[in-house]
């Protein structure tokens, strides 16, 4: 991906929800000009990544598509914000989608390729129960601003689209809403960013949509909220307003830490924003309560949004810790060393300096959170896995960590009682993923052979990725070829690398199996019919620059295996394992990390089967219409999940 500075497109929009424009105290900060990447767009807008289709099924009509290149639009930096103009709705959805996309591409160090569409082509010969499928390249994600009349918005993995609903506010609507007025979810930057993040996360880790443990659906929701909120904290006008109103204390109540306020207060009995990062409205008292670290919540709260809010609170706990440390000197200077501000408003210069520090922390933390996705296992994600991914990703791009980002994250996770498995301490060294220094000489020989092959195969992808004007489909097709070549190498030519015993040992260290796997469950022995087939999900080069100017040049590879259970009480179920392994391009394709979930793990198998069979209170609390049965898994249905 080219890193040169390009022209920008300026487009007007809301910084918060439309309702804030009808309040005297916030009207001056609720409209802003967004600066997004310039690209050639046609009416819609339709660009390289997104296609806005404004069909309104409830009204049985298409709205005229906006032309962003028209003189009228360009001359005024985009259409002015308007709740009643469908053309502005189209412009705004595109604007926030592009902003979110840019954060991901900058953080990941590569161009986004949407998850492919899975097309069923027939039956596999001789295996009736298994469908033959193929993958189709998806050039553009479709965005529907007025997809239905309902208080909902969601990403549809099958349609490869994000659908936004609109609805009438309740007669008891609170806040700035008109009782019975129309609320458009496509006018909330939080909702747009949240739904786009679901699509982006699905393109990076398609297995995260599987409800394999209580953290999996909550992680999807939490991560989408984290991205939406941290993006908001990068808006200078909002930060300055919030810092001035709270006298620099971002841990106190302000709208800055709330998501989708207008949407939440428009619902029947809606008391406040849909969710908050710093606190929430108590359902019984109707009063706002500040979050306090509560280690019990992680073990007692299982509904995906509520559990997701725990992870959001953890990340913002780390944010507040960093903000307090990095601004302590400014407050000492402003108070002659006492650290206690005098009554009244704080000086505008101090407001600007505090806002600048907060925006910088939010931007860095956002990039760390996104970058950590490349350091996660490809299946069965947990909060503990994500902590280790956060620490490892940050070590790679900021080895010194002079500002204490890693320590702040560790402190926050510890305060909320969230700990990873298989670590001895909460030190940075223990939390970083293993570099697999325990390989035998024969195993190192095999890894070196695989690395040499990948170096040759990946070279065309590197050239395509960092060349301006290249169609992303070329990158996709080149990646597909490398994935096939690596699959063939692992499956067909393995005996030519090292002897079978050493190969099996290496596979085990990658969380994979080189033969049949067996488990015990409910006094029954369950054995796979054969070696679980290897799938190569991703082979992508990345190039990123950390906050200390450190350049990271790597190849990310993800593999998985699936055990299909064809008999007994668990017939029709599946169990997956796999790994993400990372090669360092600048160091001769040395193996840096292996992040895995063992496909032969008896403990994880029992835990997952108990959970999916409804034998644990966690799943009982979640089930009931939030998921869809899909090929042996209860997959997350965002349409159903968001209704709750």
C-alpha cells in the first residue's frame, strides 16, 4: 500500500447525532468538515471500496444518488447536514465508512480486501453431507441508508452489505427527540462506524463470527464500539468542549463517552445512549453512574452487549490512565504545583493542550487495538487472547513504550479481573506471544524451507500492495494463488521436507494435527474420520510504522483445521483449531510468532461442546433467537443480535 500523501475530499457532516444540532450548548460543535481520502467516485457515491445504494423498500422507491463531484457539492465541501435530505444521508454514510476504512488500513499496513462471498456449487462427490463451495471476490461493500423501517442497523455477511434502518421515535422519547419523529440510524457516526467495523473484522477474521465461547459474540460488539468511540475522541472540537465542561476530567460524565445518544433516547423507555465507555444510565434510578472496575462482571455478565461493554470499559480505563499521567505536568503548571484547579472555567490554552494530548492518546490506542487483530488466533477468540495480542502488537511497533501504553493496558485488564490462559505472570515478557524458540533442528529446517518458498511466492503481492493504482482484485487473486501453493506444500509435499515424526511434532507446535484426532465427551470417544483438512485463510504482507518510528515489515499467515463430528450425541457439530504465524521480512523471513488454538485440545473441546450444547449458564443467557445454526455452529446474526 502506497504511503504517499494524496489529495483529500472535504465533506460536511455531524460530529455527533443530529439531535445535538438542536441544542444551544452543542449546536456549534455538532457540524464539522471531514477530511477523507480522495478517490474517483460515481453517483451513489460508488468508489473503490463502497457502493451506496439508496433503495427504500418500505416506500418502494429509489432516491436520486448524490454526485460528489458536482460543482454544487465541491464548492461547499459537501452537502450541508440535513435530516430530511436523502442525498446528504448517502454522503454521510460514505464519509464515515471511508474514515473508518482509513483507520484500519493505516493501522494494519495493508489494503482492505472484503471477505469473499461463499457460493454453493453442489455436492462433493462421495461425501453427501458436505457441500462444495467456492469463493467469489467482493470488490465493494454495499451500504443501504434506508434499508428498512425498524430500530436497527446491521452488517449482513451473506449479502456483503451494511443495512441501516429508520423508525419513529416513541411518544415518550427523551432528550432532543421529537416524540413520534423519524430517527435515521444512517445519520449517527457511531452506528455507521460500528457496523463498518463488523464488516472489517469479518474480512480479517471470518471465524470470529462463530459463537464458540461466551467472549466471541461480545468481542465483535466490543471491538466495534471501541473503534467508534476512539474515532470520536480524535475530533478536536468535541474534545475541547468536553474537557472545558469537565474541567479536564475525562472520567466524569460527558456525551463524548456515549454511543448513539439520539437512537437510544428515541426507543420506548429509552433513558440514554445505547452504550457508554465511562458509565451508563441505571435502569432502576434513571441516573448516570460512572463505571468502576468490578472484577466480578467478567464472570457474571454474559449478554453480548453487556459483556462487550466490559471490554470497552477496560480499554477506556487504560485511556483515562494514560491521559491522567500524560497531562499531570500541565495541571501542575496551571495550578502552581498543587494539581487542584480553581473554581470556574479553565483557561482556553490549557483546554487546547489537554485536548491535543487526549487526541494523540486516542489515535495511538485505536491503532494498537486494530493492529492487535493480526496477533490474534484465527478461531475461538477470548478477551485474554486479545490482551496478549495488544501487548505483542505494541512491542513490535514501539519497543521502548516510553509513554506506558502497555502498562496501562495491563493495569486496566487486571483491575477488571480479565486474565489470559497459559501465562505465569502479568509482565510484558510473559504476555507476549511465544517466538517458538523451542523448535528442534529438524523443525527449524522445515520452517526455513516453508519461509523460503513464501519469500518467493509473496514477492508479487508485496509489489502489488505497495504500487499506486493497482486494482485490489489483483492483490486478492495473487493472495489466493499463494494460499493454494502453501496448502499444497503443507498437505502434499510435507514428507519431502523432514521425516514424519518431526513433521507431526512441528504441526503440534502450530496447534495443528497430522493425523486423526480423538476426544472424550460424555463417556464417549469421538474420533475424526481422517486428518482434519488444512485451510489457508490468509497470506498477506504488511508494512507499518509504529509510534516510535519503528518500521515493521512482516508476512501474516493464518491456518485452521476443522474436526467434523459425524456420529453420537454431538453429530453435526464442529471443532476448530489453527494458528496465526508471523514471518519477519526484513530479517530473512525469520519466524517471529506462532499464535495458536490447539485442534487436539481435550480441555477446549469439552468447554466448547458444553457451551454450545447449552450446558452452561453462559450460553443459556445468550441463546434464544440471537444466533443462526450454520454448518454445525451457532453463528452470530447481527440483525438479531442488534435487536436486543
